[in-house]
C-alpha cells in the first residue's frame, strides 16, 4: 500500500477543513453529513476518519481555524483607526452579506455554536477572545478610552448586524441595516465615518 508523505496528509486535512468550513457556513452544521463533507473535499469516508474521529471533532477544528484566520487578518493590519474602519467597511459590505460561505464564522454559525458540545464552544470562546483582543489593540493604539469595552461592543455590533441584514427579506431594509451599523460601529470605535466609504443604500 502506498504511503503518503506528511505534506500530503497535511494538505488533505487542510482541504477538508476549508471545504467543510464553507459548507457549514452556507448550510449549517446539520446541513451535510460526513459523506457530503468528504465529497466536497474530493475524499472518501475512510480518508475522513484518518484525520478526525468524528464530525464533532471536525466542527471544533473548523471553528478554531476559521476564527484563527480572522484574527490573523486583523492582526496583519497596521495599528490604528484607519484599519478598524477598513475592517468594519469590509465586514458590513454587501459582498460579505451575500456570501456567508466565505465570510465570518460568527455571523453564519453563532446560534448553532451555542448548542454544540463543550470542545466546540471552548474553541469558539478562545477564538472570540483572540479576535476581541486584536480589535482592542487597534483601538488602544489609537488612544480610544475603554478600548476593551469598545472592542467587545464593536464585535457584537458587527456580528448581530450582519445576521439581521441576512435574515430580512426586504432588500432596502437589509441595505439600511448595513449602512446604519457602519455609522454606529465608527461611533463606537471613536472615529468619524468616511464619506467616501460609508455604505449607503445607493452604493450597495
């Protein structure tokens, strides 16, 4: 039997995590069984169990790695309010709203994560804590008072606003949710909205 190099095994695992992440954010954790998940990655059921003991273990890994990627993206931005504004603008964009499969795991899966097992919830807790800390560093560098509280409030506002914008069936209301959330987020961050980048109903 052929033996695969460690790099091949790592690449296979990474592909499984990435494709499962997109599937979960689009359809929910219960939206696909293991057979569909491995098919998305071009693998077999046997290959799945070579990497994960259960679907629950895969879910915890996906949650952890999705948030870690989000944290890394925020930490890679130059410190300051300009980066916070860019992050908020991108987060509340129509493109992000309309593409949950490639977007924020919190906005797509938060209600489901609260009903998952302890390892998944702990993975989410660690990731959310790290993301809040990353936002806090930007606010602190900009001299914002109460940077920690502002970071928690900003994270909460972004996630809940995106969830609402996706949930409503009225396109105009959805657009208004995004533009209002952008202005409120900038106020919470202690920055003025940029007239050139403020999402508006006309530009969405």
